[in-house]
């Protein structure tokens, strides 16, 4: 089963083709600029370099958030359009569920984090066992770093783009041992997204494009102004 995965939930955009559990190609770019101008060229480049035609793809995967409000909409809109045009299934996976699998051999508590700005972090706490099973222990959160640290039950591995911003506060403010992942593991990978989507699809994991919604984890600025 050949899947095309799209992620623009953070500053690092990622596109990948995965056949079953075999990555065919992956393109990631973490440079200044907007995803809207480079996502479609990235898809075209990947398909061209892998000699894959759009009609050969069996399904599409996209990260649903939390993450950048604008970034999420770019990949979601593109993935929905591709699914509608081709009639192929669309599978959405939360961004933090993708990010935590950057650490496939970790055991114990793992906390993927994304910088939500305004002094908050998008995060969720997971526990991994020696069999490779990952269980999410919390909701998808948008919280100040201090509130997140109150939820940490033991030694924990942190990763994600909030680590360069808050890493030292994680270490100094937590009563448990904190390990910080290296920079290469701070961004979601579209190849991992595809692998998760391929596993989810047989379990009824596809969503009609009109029904797939972004997981924002908090209200947008526009929504907050509207309530005010």
C-alpha cells in the first residue's frame, strides 16, 4: 500500500512516500518562508524523483495538529483536495502522535512538545514499553511549561521544537530527571506519519475529506477576540 504523507504543522515541512513499511522517498525543509509556496512543488519533486504517478497512490496521510494554525490548514487543504480528486482514502494523525515515534526505541515516559507561542506549549505525555507499544496518557494540551512539568510522573524524555526554547526550564523546574532529545528529532517526519496512517487505515481510520478537522488544542486569536 503506497501512501503520500503531508506535514506542515511546524516550521519544518515534510512530504514522504511510503510503501507498506518501506520509505520510498522523503523531502523535508526547515527554512524561513511559508509552506503554501513550497508544499505543492515539494510533492511534485518527490513524485518525479521516485517515478510515481498520482494515480498510483493508494492513500493520503496528513497531520491534524496541534501546531501552527496556518500551517495545519495548508497541508489539510492539500490532502483533502488530493483525496477528493483521486477518490483515495484520507487518514489524519495528530502531530504529537507522529512526533513521539521519532523515538521508537525509547522506553518509559516520552513528552513531545511544540512551541505554541504566548508562553505555552502544545504537548502530550506518552509511555513506551519494551515491546514498542506507545500509550498516550493525557489529552493534547496547550499549557504553560510549569503546568506541564506538574504532570510529569517520573524520568521523562522531551523532544520537539519547544525543547530549544524551554529545555533548560524543563530540567531546572521538574522534580524528575529530564532528558532532552538532540535537535534532529525535534520535527515530525512525513514517513512516520505514513506508517501510522497505513496501520490505522484497516481499523476504519479513513475520514471523508469534508469531515477531517484540525486539532488546534486551543482557540485561535480570531476566536478569542470574538469572545471578547
